[in-house]
């Protein structure tokens, strides 16, 4: 009897999505948060750590999930007065409408 050996498949990295993630992270940093991308059993979001504003993102999440978490949290806190690239603004506004 033969055994099936599963190979670990690495997630395909889409460069356009990675640039979008970087743009969203820049917006969060402009809002005064330190952004940390770390491993863990969390998805991501805002928190306070010793009176320091921190935004955590799980390193192991798929790109689409990272984008959704970032855009949703930006729409929650508001980004008035900060320049957003058109594609970033569209995502944030879409999250506002979905909420």
C-alpha cells in the first residue's frame, strides 16, 4: 500500500497585492500606529501596548485577508485629512459601505 505524501505548498505572492498591502500599512503608520507583522494565533487589528498605538497583522494570513483587515480597520478609525491613493481610497470606502 502506498502512502500519499503531502507537500507544503507556498502561497503565491501577487506583487500588485503586496504593493497594496504596503500602501495600506503606510496609511496606518500616518495615523500614528506602529505596524508589526508577526506570527501568532490572531488575525490582526489595533491595540494599545503600554500607551503605544500598535497595529498587528498575522504574517501567515493570505494577501486578500491582510488587505481586508487593513482596509476595514482604516475605515473604522477614519483617514480624513490624509492623502490616500485612489485604489486605497476605493478599498477603504468600500469597507465603510459594507459595514
